C-alpha cells in the first residue's frame, strides 16, 4: 500500500480532530493548507480515495481537496492529462455511487467543474451516463443536480467571459431537452423512482434552464404533486414546487402556467388540517411554505383577480390559524407584507375591500398567537420550562408578528385593529378583573397579548385618532399590578407619547403610572419605565417645560438607583425637557441639572484615581455619558450676535473635563468619552463654540501628545470641518489658526509614527487618516504644498503593512483622494469658494505637486499595495486597493507599469503561473496604449459579469491577486522576495 506517501496527511487530520493543543493544531492546519496547494495533491488525493482502509473523514478531505485543485489549479497539469483525470473521477464516483453522500457530492462537484473547464469535452451528459451505468441512478441524478448549480452559481470558474458563455450554452441550454426527456423516463421507470427525492432535487436544479411551463405541461407536474403525499419526497417536492413559483413571477408571461398550477395547489388545502391534527410540525411547515410562496409569486395576480384567487389567500390564513406551535406561521409574514403593499395601491382598492375580512381575521389570529404559554401547573413560574432559547425565540417571534399587525393597520385602518385590542382588554376586565388579587391575576396571558399588540401598533396611530385612544388610555393605567402586565402597559404607553402630546389631558395619569413603575420590585418594569419616560420627555417636552424643578427632584432621587442604560434613557427624557426652556432660562436650567452630575464626576474621578478599580473607572466613564446626552440634546437657537447660553455653561465645566483627561491619559475609555463630549459640542453648537475654541485646541494638542489616543483627532476633525474657510461666520484669521492647529496635530502623529510601528497604533492610524481625508477636502490648497504633505504620504504607505480592515480602508481612502488631486477630477474642489482664493495655488500647481511626490514615493506605494492585495489585505479592502493602482496608472501610466513589473519580479519563485505575469502586464500595457484605463479594474481586481442564463452576477477569478492569494501562502521571508518595507522615519 502507498500509505507511506499520505501518512503525514492522515496524521495531520487526526491532530485536527483530536484534543491537541492549539499550537499543534495550527501546525497541522498549515501543513494541510500547503498540501492542498501543492502539485503532489493531484496524485495523493486519488490514492487516498482508492485505499480501502483509509478513514472516511480522510477520503472526504481528499475529495474536497480534489475539488479545490480542479477549481483553482487545473493549469498545474497539461491539457493532455484531462481525459485521464475525467476517467479517474468517474471511476471514483462509481466506487462511491451508493455513498457516503458527502463524498459522492464532492466528487460530483469535481466532475462538474472539470466539465466546465474542459471545453473540448462535448458529450458530457451521455458520457457520464454511459460510464456510470444504469445501476448508478442516484449518482447520475446528483451529478445532473450539481452541474447547473456550478455553472450558474459558481463564483470561481477560471474561464474568460466568452468561454464561459459558450460553455454554459453547451452544458445547459443545449442539454435541456435531453435532461427533460431523461427525467420523464426515469420517473416512469418504477414507483420508487417517481418518489425519489434525488429526482425532484435534480428537477429543481434544472429549473434554472428548463422553463417552468415545460415542467407544468409534462408528466413531471404529477410527480411533484404526488411527491407531497410521500414522507421521503415531501420536502424535495415542496422545494421543487417553490422553484416553479419563482419562474412564474412574471404573471402576465406565465398566466397560462399559473392557470394550470392553481387548481392543483388549492386542492392541497385539506393537507393543512391533516398536518395540524397529526401535530406534524414539519409537514405543516412544508405545506405552509407551499401556499405562502405561491402567494408571494402571484401577489400581483391576486390583487388583480381577488375573487378567482381568494382560495389561496384563505389557505394561507388557515395555515396561520392552525399553527398552534407557532413553528410555521413566520413563513407567511413576507406574503402578508407584500400583499399589503400591493392592495394599498390606489388601482387595487377593489382587492383591498374584498380582503378586508381576511385581514380582520388575521389580526385576531396574530393577537391570539402573541399569548405567552400557559403553565401546566398554576404554581409554575417559568413559562418555558427553563428553555431560554425557546423563550428568546418567542420574544423575537412576537416582534415579527407585530410587523404583521402594522400591515393589517394599513389595510383595514388602525382604528379597527386598535379596536380589536381594546375589545379584548375590555372583555378581560369585565370577566377577570374582579377576581384579581395582589398575588394572583387569572388568565393574565389573555390581557398581556392585546397590550403587546397595542404597543406594536403604536407607530401606526395618528396623533389625531379620536375613537379608541380616549377609552383605551384610562383602561390601561388601571390594569392589575402583575409584572408582565405592568411591563407591557408601560411599554405600550411609551409608544403613544406623540398622541399624548396632542391630548394633554391624558398626560398626568400616564406619567404618574410610568413614574410609579420606578418603585416596582421588577427590574424589567423599572427598565420599561425608564424607556417610556424617555419618550414622554422627548415628545411631550413642551407640556413638561414648566415642571423642570419637580422633574429635577425626581431625576436626582432615582438616577443612582438605575442601571446604566436606564440612566441614559431617563437623562434623555429630562434633557429634552431642558431643551424646551426659553433661551433666557437655558443657562440656569442646565446648571440645575448638570452641576450635580459634574459633582459626581469630580468625586468619581478622585475615587478612581486613588482606588484604580475597574468599577470606579466604569462609573466615571458612565457619568461622562450623561453629560454628553445634555450636550447633544440641548441646542437652543441664538442670533449670531448673542452669546449662546448653553456654550456659556459648557465653557465653565471645560476645566473639569480637561483635568479628568490629564489624570487618566492611560485610560482609553475615559478619554474617548471626554472627547465625545467635546466633539458633540462642536457638532451641536457649530461656530457658537468659538469662545472656548482656544482652550479646547490647547487641551486637544496636549492630550494627544500625552496619551497618543486617536480620540483627540476626532475632535480635531470636527473643528477642521466646522471652521473651514468659506463657512458662514468664520473669519479668515480663524481658519488660518485652525489649519495651524491641524498641522500641530499632524506633526505630533508623525512623531508618534516615527517611534512606533503601525501594528502598535492601528486605531490611531485610522483616526489620523480620517482626519486627513477632511483636510484634503477643506484645506487642500494649504496642505498639499505644505512640508508635512510628503511625510504624511510616507506614513500612509508605511501603514499598508497593517492587516486590520478599518485602518487599511481609511488609509487607502486617503491615498485615493490624494492621488485625485493630481488629476483634473479631484475628490473635492473648493476653488473660488474660499475668502482668500486669490492667494491659493491653482489646480495645475496642485497637480504638479502631487505628481512630484508620486515620482519619489510611487514605487513603494505600488509595492506595498500589490503585496497587500496578494497576501495580507482583508477581502473588503481589495476594491480600494485596486482603486489606488488604477489612480496611479491614470496619473503616471508608464512609470506605474514599470513599478508594477518590478514588483511582480520580486514575487517568490514558482508562485506565479507560467506566463501569468507576462499576460497581466501585456493586458495592462494594451489598456494603457489604447487609453482604456477604465478597464484596468477588470485586470487588477476582477471581472463581474451578468450571467446570460441566470441574470445573476458571477465573479470569475480572472482576478490576478485573488487567484494568487488562493494558491500561495504569505512567505515567511517577507512579502516581496525577502525585502521588507523600510520603517517610517520623520525628522521634523
């Protein structure tokens, strides 16, 4: 046996499946990855597959590896070896024709991908059929199933666009009649064949190519329908029928097909009751999907012909009503939403009226399904028997049903839907309210469900609603004090604050009810009260503005008792009430509310500094969030000549925030919260913050130098934007001072970069280049000619060694924007908008400066960008990286082509396919000579085409860099032939 050749592979697989330590598993993974990309894998995979005593897991690995070789590495073997490879695959497939299915499936995928790329193989289906023989029915069917999937959905086919189009026609379009005949013949061969799920799966796959009308008009339609009565083929039949629906969505083109299908579908309605009575959840889900997806596909036809298609809608409604376990009903939600959108259009008002009773029943069904389960024993507290997963699933499910209730509101009016919830609440009160005690509320689930429904429909209720709400609010504030009822009632009231703002006579009773919830023993009720209070403060601020003093007493009494999120929500509420104060009272009201918070800040800062406990630091950080809420929400209007009273107060506390920042330079969380406060000041009050700008700029400069935290650059960026030249009420002298401040921050960053490697400060790099993107927009006329421009470009190039997505994308964005100023299409041009435009360099001068810098640094930029694309960049960075290279080719085509060729020459020997580097360079040169730079993207990053037979986007690995990444692991001796990029140095 040739086991010695693949013994290391088996050992590595054993290690991966064992409890070995991570280091050994990583070593095994690296070994297996290298093996999969090696030429030896072609032989060894076949050896493993044909060895009788090799474990099935290893054979599956071999089949999977072989698939990867055929998809990616077929060029490793000569074309003359493809027929023997095909025959060996067929031999292996014949051996595994009875299973195990995972191995058989992988081998079918191998054969399909070989058939796609082996363009000289013209008789694929007859050849496979004759090679496998009549005894391999399931095997042939699975290959037939896989082939269309790989052709139309595969994203990794290494063919040109023209070859793929031609091969698709040969394999699918030309073979469709043959496959149709084959499927019909097989279905008639025996009773078991007609219910074989492989037949139905194959049919589903070929519906990509065979028109649904051909299937419906053939004996295969009865095969599908009859399969719904067989346990073995039920699921496959449902999938196949739903695939047919998708092909009939164009109801005008498919009207005849729909007419043939519809009677057979509606005739299946008795199966709903049958599945429900047998409590067969899977069957009910399948039959529900069958009706719901028919409704989705034919929703236009239902709206046009409501009487003719009413039976289908009623069947979907019955599925909802009979799903007692709530396992299938969610499959109908998309239909109800699409149906609502259709019949609320003016032209389908007849259908809206015709189906009004259906939606009315749907509301009743949904509210009933919203009920919490009833425990088997009266004393049982846990409604889900300890199954937290099921409980969370139920909660999510309720919110989805709430969306269906909103759809119903749009069809039959919110008043009717809300009235149904009100009637249920009223019925419960009449029946059970007298039986309720402090410790027992009978059948509370029947009251909680309509309360939840009322909460879900809150967004749909107009502030002018005058039929139900006047009766409903007084009823809600009197419900029994049961935890779940109180929670739901408070949450519901929070949804109707916009209505309350227009009906102030209902405010006090609701507010009392919500505030009382803060004293409830249930944490859930307290959190609900905080959230509802936020909404009351937000929407009813004008009604509450005269109650600032008593509200402050309430706020101070509960603030420290609440969990963090609830503190934020209550603070949101009172901050909006403060914002409603007259301008002359803003300062004193802010002082009333925020001085105690500032005192907490000082005390907690002292404690945190002394104790250095995690809890103390978190408490300090949380206090800063409260201040930021006030800064964000209290934005009074003052004339430009008036002093902003809010800014006056924030200026008073600026020294406190600065002192905290100075004392916690090593705590990123606290620094970020302080900087968020400062940044919010800039965004909230814009140029009105000018009085505190000098002190703030000094603190930002000092903070960044002391802490090296990128958050100080956030605030710098905000100042840069708000005080740019040309902004209203900004003097030229202020703009010049702001730019000088920016340069000071940039120099500080460059010095940090000089002392540390990019990998040590990825977040700071991301923040800095985000700042530079705005500097290019607003100050390009000053920045590009400046002495720091060259070093910042060098820093950006040095940062391309990073592997984190965020910093890389921001760096690449900056480089692309910078390169655009070397062309006549800069990212942003503000010439003529600036107050001192006459003193600024012209566009031509900026283009020359950019090109001069690229002449010096372009080669390094090409090297690191291309190396990143081939080895280290995350996939989401590739588009921006190719954008950098395209911009370089546009800016300096000949020089960039030279740098590109030189970079390819540094790749490790043997890592590039023979002739591939020459091919890509020839493509690039051809595009440059033709002036067709737009098509360079297809060379550098990949070609996305619309597949002619599926209308689906299909990306192919003509992409040099992606295919290179697949075949090669980043070399250990450096990305570019052992030479690592020079470390960034700054001598300024």
